[in-house]
């Protein structure tokens, strides 16, 4: 029996992770669960999974939950997330959205916990520092993102074989093939209508701007310790091939399947085993079986290029890119800026960023705070 804690259990990844736990009661037991403000769902999850600890964003919500669930210790805020991350479990799934995922992941690693990582902002902002902590603590960092899970799966049994190229696939999002001029007319509703995946709002917008793929390139660089130029992105609209690895003999291994996040989540939970799924898998002769690959139109979607630049320039550039992107996406979600304001303003922020060398988590948080203020000012036209 493996005990699992889930940060962000009420989100898209968190709820799918709990489906895996429910379907495998003999394999997995829940130790801690956390939410932001969706306390009704968290309350339901506490009743179903009886965790030792649960965390809500606000104190008043936590105190309310404590009255209903006296058998569970209910905490709140950033401190509560750290306590949940550090509390005893065999594996911590971090499925928080955004930069708030970084600190709890770092604390859990330092406490010697294996991590199933969905929160991509942890590695985008924390990069080298997180990987150093992983190596020093001797823990495992198991990828949950479907692309990184695919690469991780292709690498199994290949530890002695140098990688020539990682090929990250991208669905292309809802605006594949659109010109820059067409993208200027995009509405919030269109941006939230992803053709293949149902996800939280932030990653859905990131997928539409292709920033999501940029964040994944940065994540892959750290997870698999490859040079940025070894990572290629291919638009694959069917989302059947989840990513590929090319070895030095030019053999390419790929991982295929229907777009279903429960598969990489379950693999991270049970690695190196695989858990059975009741549903049938990919229909090779069905309509989704035609596999095509295209290059990214980086003129129309410059965010991928910004992410590559952030890797090339090093220091605090990826933190700046990530923090500014979070602010701009949030403003777009609240109807305050247009879709194309996101890449336009990110380009300015990357150009004007004054890099800082990163030596500890506090420096990352400081740069992140500063860049958020700058991005908000820029977006407000101040
Ligand atoms: N969804 C996918 O298919 C997918 C695939 C690959 C990678 N990822 C990555 O996984 C991460 C999670 O994505 P998601 O789509 O699952 O996001 P999501 O649906 O928005 O869920 C985010 C989770 O974080 C919680 N949260 C939000 N604000 C919070 C706060 N201030 N304090 C504490 N908790 C807070 C949310 O709680 P409430 O529900 O209470 O708001 C929710 O549990 C992201 O980094 C994303 O890039 C997602």
C-alpha cells in the first residue's frame, strides 16, 4: 500500500489522480489533500478519502472544515501547504497551479519524499536548484505531464544509451494555423476551448499561446539533463503520440495512447509497475489513427521562442518569463487584456529583464515578486 499526498486535489489533475486512487483501493491510500477555495469539493474528498491532513487557502474556510471533519487536521495558507508537503507519505503529487507549487515541492524534497510532479512552474522557476536538491536528497522526481511521462517511459531500460534528441509533441491548441492578425481577434471563450484536453484555465490559455510548450521545453531540459538544442517541438494535432526520444542510432521510441491524463498520473503513482485500466485504449483503426507532424509557426506563436531564449540566457530569465506569464494570463482570464497582449508584453519583459544569478529559493521568490509588479504595471500601461 502506497500513501499519497495531493497538493491541489480539487483541480483537473488532482481530481483525476483521486479517480486512480478510488479505482485502486488495494494499492493507494490518501494522506493529505489541499484546495484553494473550492472547499465544498475538498469537504467531499475528506469524507471519501479520510486524509490525516487537509489544507484550504483561507483560515475561515479551514476553521469551517475543521468543525465538519474533526478526524482530519485542517490547516490553511502557504504554511499549511508546506506542512502537508512535509507530512508522512510515500509520494507527493504536486498538482498546484503556478509558482505557488515551488516552495512546497522544495520542502518535500528536503524531507526525502519522492515527488510526482504535475506543477511545471516548479522546474521552470526552480530548475537547477530543484534538481540539485533532488540529487542531494536521493529522491525520485516522477513526471506527470503527458509529454515528460512519455519521454520518461521511452527512457526506461535505456540508461546506458545517450539521447540524441527529445521530441515534445504539441496539439497546436485551438488556434493552430491561425495568422497573427487572426489571433488579435481571439476571445476568452475561444482560448478556453482546447480541442483535445480538458484542463485548468491557466494551462488551457498557456496551450493556446503555446507558452505551455515553452514551459515544457524548460522542464524537459532539467528533468532529463539534456542541452536545450536537443529538444525539438513537433505539432501533432491528434495528440496520440505523447512525445518521442531519438537515440544515437537514429532509432526513435514513442509513447502512444488516447489523450487521458490518468495514464501518466497512474504511471507516476505506480512506477515501475503499471496499473490496469478498465476502459479500452487506442483504437488503431479509428478516426484518430492518422498521425501527422508539423513545425511550430513561431512567427504567430512567439512564446515558444521566448522560453528557448530564457534557457539560453540562463540566470533569472525563466523565472521572469514564468512570473510575467502568470500575471498576464490571469489578466486575460479576467478580461483585462487581449489574447495577443500576452506574447506582446512577454516579449517586452524578456527584453528589459535585468538578470540575477540564482543561489537560493528566496532569490527566486524575490525575482518572481519583482517581475509580477513589472508585468502588472506594463499591462496597465503605467
Ligand atoms: N490539467 C492537465 O491536464 C495538466 C497536464 C499537465 C500538466 N499540468 C500542470 O499541472 C498543474 C495543475 O494544473 P490543473 O490543470 O490541474 O490546474 P487547476 O485545475 O487550475 O487546479 C489547480 C489546483 O490548485 C489549487 N489552487 C489554486 N489556487 C490556490 C491557492 N491560492 N492556494 C492553494 N491552492 C490553490 C486549486 O484549488 P481550487 O480548486 O480550490 O481552486 C486546484 O486544486 C499546472 O502546473 C499545470 O501546468 C496540468
